[in-house]
């Protein structure tokens, strides 16, 4: 019987089993590497790498541009791109040169001293995103954490509000969802929560201004932390007027607004903030802006920076709970400068977005001709398909449309034919190196998968 996803479950299960065994049979070296990693917890460098559709992960041997080659010699068109960390493409030449220059020629990976690159990157981020003052971290998670601490301190309010089924990294305050009774509750999988998340956080559905106002009216929310479009539970785009409404309500209730642009940076060279004329008080970003070298950053508005500076009681220099030894290190900043100056440029974004449009149009056509009740969303250089039509309008709806078996089947089917999608998603990201031929290859394989799923038995 077809389910909500529109596919026959028995046929899906049989196809998935076939694809999994073909995946394993053709990857003996990846399988052996995984089996032999006795002293890695979960046999992987980080436990989330066990989120893979085929029983063991593909081991990368090399990666350049939009291509990745595994230990068994299979080459893939990489639409995962390190879930955005490699949005600039793998090892772009200007980043390799800048990092080599810093490490080998100049010398010094980490010195606890500023380099001139940091000021250049701060100025460039200010130009692109419109926020004048910047600090650096090594991950987007830490950029969020540290900005949250600043906003709690400066506002004197205890709570952070996020959207249901958001993702902002392993930020304790963000692991909350709207429960069936309409109230906030801990998100499933919130491992070792330090405290009941409802004491630190509030939650509202994306695209729900009435729900947001109800929560802000308590007067205890220091900041709303949000992505301008949800990107981690499928892409959920903002309804017309929603983001302007969020800004108006946050101002009315004296709450700071943080835009996490770690993924929505795909919307353009200045992220969704520049593309859609948004005015956050804080902007956080990470992953991609140093071409794959670890970095995070947060930008502050002038009035927020002034308010922080005026607070002589805040220890921002010594013990303040904000900062890390390797944050702002010379290698991160050299890589960020090269990425922003020479790789993720305005021209590059124009090309990436055009490639993504081609990806979205093609997938939409294939879904329509297979008569599947699925939908496609594009956010600049990023495209995602969901097993629901019309497209979900908030995180809870999007979570409800998940079909893990179908998603895993598509991931393995595509991987077996040389296409990598982002795990946890049906998401495809275009780098400056991604070509229309790469997109055409995806469509060819995707069409075969749909034919096997829905065509005559
Ligand atoms: N913010 C957003 C919007 C993200 O998607 C992610 C990671 N997927 C993060 C923050 C955290 O990034 P990291 O794990 O690199 O700290």
C-alpha cells in the first residue's frame, strides 16, 4: 500500500536491501577500515558519523572541488560538501595557498596574538552582512553559545527562544520543541541535558507570529535565535511578512534577534540577511567561511556593541565564559580571507544559485512525472526535497513528513551510482566547482530511482 510518501513499502524495503548489499559488496576497504577502528567510540571519529544509510560510512581518500574519491576508488559528485563546511568546494586553490603560506612560509598555527587577516575578515563580514563588529570562534555552535551569553548578560533576561525543530549546533538552549499540548518540551535525543530546557528556553513554530508573541509577552526572553529559513529539518522557507513580523515583535518586547546564517549563507554573498534586507542584532556563522578550515564568527550591531562596552561589570577579557584559546587563530583567519576574497565571491554565488535553480527545476519535473506527493525548496545555492506536498510550513510539520527508510534508500541508491547527498537530509548544495553536468548526472540517477520505486513492477 502506498503511504503518505506515495511509495509502496514492500517494494521500497526490497530495493533498499538490494542497494545496501551492493553498497557493502563494492566497498571492502571502507568496511575493513570501519571494522578495524577498535579504539574509536562507535568506530568513528565522531559518533554522528554513524548516521549513514548503509551500515558503515564511506571512507574518503581525497576530495577536490565538487568531487570526492573513497578508499575503494569510487568517485562521487559531492552535493553534501561536508554539510556546508566545504561549500567553497574541497581544497580550493586560494585556501590551500593561504594556509600553506601561513603554516609553512610565515609559520605559526596558533599564537594567541592577532594577525592582520582578522581585521580584513572582520571588515569583509561587516560589508557583506551589515553588522559592524565581529569576534571569532572555531565552530558555529560556539559562536551561538558565546553570543547567547553576551545577550543574557546585557539584557538581564534568562531565556532564549528558538523555533521548534531548529538546529543551531549542540547549544543546550536550542534543544526544545513545541509539544503536543502546544507548550515547550525537551527535544527527543537531548543527551545529558544540564537542566530542564524549559527553564532556559522558550519555543515557537517557524512562520507563527501569534505563537512568537505569546512567548515573548512573558518578558523574560533575552534573544530569539533563529535561521531566516529552517534548513535542518528540511528547508522551510519564511512566509511573506514573517521575518518582518519577527523583527517588529522582538523590538516591541525588548528582545534581541540573532540570525544564525551558518546554512542560510547559501542565499547569497551576504546570506539571507543581505538578500532579504534583515536587521538582526547579532549574526552568527561558521562552517564554510574559511573554506573548510574550522572557524565560527559572530557579528554585533553598533548599539549592542555599545551596550556591552558600557557594562564595566562584564568580564569580557578574562573569565567571562566567552572565548577559546585557538579562536581567531592565524590559520583560520588566513583561510577565511582567501575564501571570502577569492572563492565565495559575488560572481561565484551567482553561478552557484543558477546551478541550484537547474537542480530544483529538474527534480521538480521528475517528481511531477512520477506523480509523487513530494515538494522541492531552493534557498540560493541549496536545494532540498521533502516527502510532502504542499511543502511543510514549520518544523513540526516538516518533522512529521520524514520517511527515514525512503531517505536512506535514496542516499544509498545515489551513492551506489556516484552521487553524495547530505546525511540527515535530502539536501544538495552547489559549490563554485559544481557544474551543470554534475546536476544532470544527479537527475539521471534520481530518475532511475523513481522509476524503480514507482514504475511497473
Ligand atoms: N547552526 C546551524 C544553522 C547549523 O546548521 C549547524 C550545524 N549543522 C550549526 C549551527 C553548528 O555548526 P557546528 O557543528 O559546526 O558547530
